[in-house]
């Protein structure tokens, strides 16, 4: 999803000794046990697979022409070479030789063409669908060459291709099976419990440093931490309970890693429906909520206040936390200016998993102080996707958005939150057609400031990225940009 239904290998944690004792041996024979709260909805990232399918399969089972590393840089992967025409409209990619899918079929240009077309198809639920609509034609002069012609310049084209999984064009039923080129193949998915990956012996590149991975899924943070404490898992991809960190911080058997996150917790308004179609109302709500207090109440000393959709790791970041900052008096003034001096009532559709219910209760309490009544409607992730993302049947909602560089979605009036400002749309489009990164950055900073000033959403905080692991492990990613968790370099001593 865009968030729960939407989602690198440079910075690795060097961990020392200690005793984990979880199942499986050490070194290359070890099977790494991974704990997570993000189980996939299905196994297809063009069919609403969610954050969990990115975490488990991206880079592990599926690969793209390019990959986004843990430090946020884009590197070639299945593309051995690329050429770009002088006008920036034609990209020619030469595929890496000797690559085979898990089924044994050799990778060809036809597979790449079909994979891009899966993302841009009418029924696609990919978060990058709109970004790749710039593609005009895809041709395959031979089995190892892909030529893509664009409708207009796209400075982010190669970056966006890092989100496209290259899938065997002949594969079927990808919501429950797979046929990728990655270092692991799918083992068994026991819904509600585990998803296992096994080492692919026919992998074209450097083999995985372990025998496989098992993702264990838990419905709450306490169960996840207990699994780590009892050695049922070796590593937790994203700690959800900061109160529990003390038991790991002071224990030599574990290492706590505070990485960089791109996950934003949003109070997203439906900017097309009353009363949130009024800028003053959105500004009032934003000013009435003490975001820093909310962050501290949930994460303690972890996490980062954020004043826009742009995290510090994005090239066009600037600190906008002072825009529509917490000030109940200003909030009341904005309500009066909007013709709502006595406040109003709205329904907040809230996903039923942490931290949304807690944050929703906090928001309800804060808004009550300025005369706004909140009715909390708790829904499942599937219900959120259908009701909010697909049908746009909501007034306001809570959701986390995991991707970096995703402020561009505010330039699309058709996106689920319905924000529409022609000038912002123009600036974002101009930024995408920019010839230099400096030009792109300047335009996106300008657009982002307007988006923040108009309170298109209320960006509550930036999640911390806390990876807790057994001290026996090394080689795991600690930043988790876009919810990825590359497992192939993990070693268990």
C-alpha cells in the first residue's frame, strides 16, 4: 500500500560475541531467525502485498535492474550497463549475463519489459505506478537489451526502477508463489506464523552467507521481545516497544542499533471533503496536537520530530517543524477563521496495530481541548486499504508511510489524501524533468514548504529504526530504508 500497503546494504552492524542459542548452527549453515510485526498481505508488491512483502522479499527473493542500498544510493544490479540519450528520453539497458530465475529459466529482456508493465498496469496497486507512467514504450531488440522511451525527462527514472521487481514473465499466482532471481527462494509461508526463505544454489552473484531465513510474525511488541529474549528469534527488524529496550541495552547477549528511518507517522486528512477541504481547519488540527509529546510518550528518547513528508535522509530536506507548530491558541484562531469557532466532529479511521490506537487516543484528547470531537473507528490493514486507499471513504486516517522521496505524491491530486495545489503539482513535475539534481532539489524544497504551510497532512513524527539482535549476529542492515531488510550478508557466529 501507499503506506502499510506501500516500503538497503551499505551500513552494516559489526557485532561481537555473546550467546544466543536460537535454533540452527553457525556460519554458512545457520538459518537466521527474524522477528517482525509486518506479515505480508500477499506476496505480490503490485497487488497490495504491504510493508511486510517488501521487508521479506525485496532484494532477498526479487531483484531489480537497480537496487537502493541501505545508505540510500542507487546501484546497478541486474543491469550491467545503461546508456541515456542526450535528450534524456531514451534509456538502453544491457542485462547481466548468466542470470536465472528460481524456476531455472534464463533472464531475458522480455521479463524486464513484462515486469515494468506489471507495475504500470491498470489493476496495479504498486506505490510506484504513477511514477512510471512516464514510460512511453519498451522494446527488446534482443534477449539482453531493453530500450525504454519516456514521454518526458525523468530525473528519478533509474531510482524508480529500483522498486521494480524483475519477475519471470511466465510466472503465475504470484500472490502465493514467486519466481525471482535473488539469493533466496521461497520456502514455506504459514500465514499468521512464519515465512521461510532458503538459499538459492543457482544464484548468479555472491551467495548468501547463511543457509536461509525464517521470518516469524507477531501481533504485538511484547510477544516480539519475548521471542528475542527466549532465543526464538535472532534479530528484530524494527523494535516496537522502546520501554523494553533496557533489558537489551544492559545485556551483553544483545546489541541495540539505532539506525536511520524513512517511516513517517501521518495524520492524513481527506483534503477533498469537509471540513478538511479548508486549509485553516487542517492548520488548526496540526497546531492543536503536541507532536513532540506524542513522540516522547510512545518512543521516549528515540524518534525524530518532523514537520513535513521529507525525512533528513532525502536530498531536499529542511527542518519545517516550526510550521504549524503546537499552539492551542493559534488552533482556536484558525478554527474561528474557518467559520468553526465551536469546533466540529470527525471520524478518524485508525489501523488496529501499534502504535495507531495509542496515537489516536492521544490525538482525540489533544483536539478535545480546542473543541474538536474525534470518533475513533478502528479497522484492520485490509479494511484500511479498501476503505481509505481505494474508495477514499474517510475524513481522516492514521498511517505510516515508509518510502523515502515520497513527497512527490502530494503533486498527484488523485492520491488517496486528495491534496490539490496546481502550483505544487507544477513544481513537482518540473523537478522530475530537471536536468540537474540541484535544480530538482530547489524545486522540491519550494513545493514541500507550501505543502507543509497548507498542512496537507499532519506529520506526527519520524519513526526510529531500532534493530535489536543477538550479539552472535553480524552483517544485518540497520537503516531499513523503505522497509527493506537484506538478509544475505547476515552471519551467525
